[in-house]
């Protein structure tokens, strides 16, 4: 995202957000009562987290490269807040189209990200 975090939203409505320094992440559990309400965030070091998050953390690390290549391309368009380690903004919904992805974020911002073809920086 624009602050240097990497966020992944899963089909079960949970989200993980990797801090810009890549040493911590937030696990977001959706609100059980209100779909539009922000979920419960828990923070963990990237090398010390509950076993039930193992597959999600694997996918977060796996998609990190894809996200940086396809959404950021060869451009460094973001401000990286290396002080940020917890309480990060996360994806609550997304819609992927042919050339862009729309992200609804937990702070009610709608982020539009253009998809770059692998290896291209246009």
C-alpha cells in the first residue's frame, strides 16, 4: 500500500498486513456482528506467531513479491514508514479487474492500483 505495508485479504475475511520493515505483521479478524465495522487486530513478530496462522503467513510472504511487482512495478511511489509496526491499515474488500484492483481499506479509503505486466514498468 502507499505507506509501504503489504496487505493480503483472504476468502474467510481475515487480513494480514506486513509492516514496512518486514519484522512484524497484524492479523485482522473480521467483526462478527457488523460487516462494515473494523475487525480485531493482533500484532506478531514475523518469526513468532500462532501455529494456526502458518498458512496465511506463508501466503503473505509468497504474495509479497507478486504484489510489489504487479502493483508497484519499477516505481517507488510510496512513502515507507519504517517506524510503523502495528495498528496498520488493512484491506477489507477488493475487486480485481483486467487492468486495476480496487481496495476498500479499513480507514474507509478506496485505493485504486494499476496492474503492471510482469517485467514492464509503464
